[in-house]
C-alpha cells in the first residue's frame, strides 16, 4: 500500500483503491459492533484508514457513481455489497455486525445503521440502485431485512472489467466498425456525426433507410466511433414479444448505453416495425439507429438518412482499393462486375479478401463467380432456380429473333459504359433496367431462350410463376413481387416471370375495384422491372391479352413463332444427345409431326425410355418415337393426323 499509484497500472491502482475502500467500510461495521456490544458511551470508534490516491482515470466505483448520480451513501452501499463478494474479511464483518455469524450478507437495515450519510430513499424504485438494477433485493423479506445482492455485471465492472452484459450477448452483435465506406456513405456519416454533436440530450432516433443493410450498420458504427461509443446490432427478429423479456432487454440496454458507453442499431431489413421494435424505438435512450428499407413514422424526433448500395462507379473504386495492384489488370472485368452486381462495401471487401486468400492470381472468371455466389438471392419460396444447360446453337428460331436475343445480351453486357461512362444514368433510374416480353405458344422456346441468355451472361436464372405470386388479397401481390425483386437486386439475377397472363390483360378500362387494383399490380411490376438492374423477362402465350400501354414500357418484345417443317427438322436433329444410340431415324419424316419444340423434347425423352426398356442393345428407332408421339398426343388431347406419322414405321 505504500507504493505510489502513479507507478501502478490502472487495473492495479483500481484494485488497491477497492481494498482500501473495503477496509474503510469494515471500520464502520466494527464500530457498530463495538457500539452494540459495549454501548455507545464506552465505544471509541477507530478512525477509518486513509485510502490511497484515486487512480487516474477515476476508479471504477467513482466512475459508476458519477454515471448514475449516486449519493455518498448509495456509493458506499454498492461498495459494501461488492465487498461481501470480493473480500472475506468484510463479509465476516457484516455477519458479526448483525450478530449472525452464518449470515454474510448486506441488508438495508445494516447499511442504514453503519454507514454515514444514510438516507431511506436510496432504495426507492426511482433511484439508480434499483432503477438500473445495480442491486437486487431478495424476495420474501421486508425492505430493511431483505438480503441485498450486487448485480454480477456491476461486480465485474467495479473490478475493472467492462464487458457487455451476458444476458444481452445472445441478442446483440458487436460491430467493430467499417474498414472502408463508399464515398457517398462516408459523406452521409460525416454529416450525421456533425449533426448529432449539435443535438441536445436525448438525441433523436437516426433512421437509416435504403437497401444496403451492411452499409447502414457500417455508417452507424462510424458515427458511434466518432462519439466514443461501441456499436451493437439488434436484429428485429431477436426482439422478444411484449412481456418480461422485452422489459429486461430494455432495462439492460439502458444500463449498457451508459456503462460501455454504447450505441444501438435495430436492424429491421425490409420488414415493417413490429410492436416490440416500435416500443424500443420510441423509448430507448442514447444514440439509437433504426435501420430499414423504408422509413417509419415515430412519435419521437427523428433524423432520416438514406443508405443504398453504392452505384457502379463507387463499387469500381472500392474494388480497386481492395484488390490493390491486381486491379490494374482487371479494368474490363471490374466494369462488368460493378455494373452487374449491387454489392455493399463490406461484401466487396470480404470478396476481395477471399480471392486473395486463394494464393493465385485473381482472374476475371474467378472474380465474377465469387460475386455471383456471394450475391445469390434467397428466392426458394417464390421462385425456382434453373441451371442453364442450353447454348445459342440449341436455339432454333428465325434469324430476326436470334438477333433480338443477342441485342438483349449486349445491352446487359455494356450497361456500365452506356449508363455511367456515357451519362444515361444521370437522367434518373427509370428505364435503366433491361426488360423483355417473350410471346408465343407453349413449347416454342421461351424458357430455353432465357436459359441461353443466363448462360451467356453468367447469371443465375430464376423462374417465377406469376400465377402463384398473384393473390386475391389486396396488396399481397405487390408484397410478393417486392420480395422477389428485393432478394434478386444484389446479384442482378435473370428473372423469368412465367405465365404473365395471370396478371396482365386488357385492364386499361377500369370497371370496378378489382380492375383498379389489377392495374396497380401491373404498374408495380413494370415499375420494378424498369428500375431493376438485372434482366427481367415476361412470358405469355397470348400477346393480344396484354394491353399495348403495358407493352410500350418493356424495352424488348420477342415473338417465338410456331416452328415450320424446316425448323422442326432442325430441332429433331439436335434433340438426342450424342451419347444416345439411334438407328434409322428419318428426321424429315419426324418433322411432319406438327408440334412445338417443347413437345418434341418430351417425345424424344419418352422414346429413349421406351428404347431402354426394350434392352441394353436397343437403339432409339422410329417405332419408339411413334409410340412416344401417341402418348404425347393423348396427354395434350390432340389426335394425331395420319399425314403426320405416315411412313414412320
């Protein structure tokens, strides 16, 4: 104790200070025991020991007292409860002072009798010791006789360990702060930090709105760091329903906001605020961020800041920073990646590091596939992922249709140059999406064409059956469509909206409320397609069912005609894989069958199974195809004309 605290670390000095404070409290208890044993007239209390100089920064107990505004008596009461846990001699002194040698605990009655400047209001529910649950009273006793226990989080804090309360660890996630921020995010964070410096306590809620959830959290972490706070993230789904758990969460965070000190992000994503989240957003003190795709109306003061995924030019700059010298050899690839994928700064940093960790040189295909894998959307409930297997040579279409499809691919490939370098994006986001309408009878190749485009562009293909998305309940269709586009936006997947007849029709004439809402649904879909940074395709079997006003909002319209005899023969020549054994197939005669390519594929597949059933050495023959053709005709309820199969067998 004779060593000067200036030569000790803060932790050692804090511990020495605690020991001295415990000795001081022990002297008060011994004085009370002496008074009780010999009477007040004969007792001469020993002077309390002189504590060592307080550490700098202040000792934990003094800092806690200052944070919660504790009176000297409340400070000593908190210390006494800590000493019972940390100092055996002080625990024994408490037991002796109460004349109960087996009861090493603190009661409020003991504190009132032994400690100086005692006041009854110290344990009032509105005072800090109970309001912030620094101390807890054991149930089943009166206020003065109830054993007092110090909260474990506070006990560790007084010993110099300031960590998040373990009861919150399962709900909150620490955010260490961003390594890089996109330029527009950095500007927003700087403005917000300056704005909050000028705000009086309590500060307003900061609503971070937009489609970049990781970016929202990084912006919040930067602002929190600027104000000397640690940032924690609370996911909306981790917020308990109204009840004791929600009350505990609120109380514990109120305490942590002061002790760490901490700032909190409630991350809601695209979901609306639940009653529990709204309760916290309205009541939690301190620096609070509410992150969501859309803004929410609150009763308390708010600041709104939009944080969307960085545009392609900023993404390219981030890629160049992350990849360093390697980026110089990837300029063309970086343009393509930045134009296709909508990634947050955090995702770009993580992807770049993942590529660096492979040890080899970063090549464009690896960069593209890493981005594609990272941004693959979660659409399992509303969409079917199709692995593209067809190429340009598999398409049997008139040349004009093939040229239209190649133009679609070209526009997707060169968006960065036209939109950003040549300035078209500066005129607004509307109409920048590449959208197309594929019309034609079932089986004419619409889905195959989408596969070809996805394979050529290196994109994931998702088929959405609009008949399953459309809902009879008002507002549900838009909600389902929003979920599809929001999930697909990051990776720019190719979206194939099949069976558009379920949603589109000649609905420009509003006759009743259902027509009006149908028009709203169609307009919402077209609006999202126009703004979608990927490729979106609608398919319909009947072009005439779609209103021309709607057709004009789509950039491309490609009609898939029913194949003529020459095209059907070309399809037959390509339909059997090279490994399939065939014998004496007459493709010219097979082309007499007046069916579309989808039916031809079904017939060929069934013929192969029929041949396989006949024996291992059997090849696919005209007889197998004839049987398969009759099966297909029965399925589609279309009788075969004699001329269609004449001369097959």
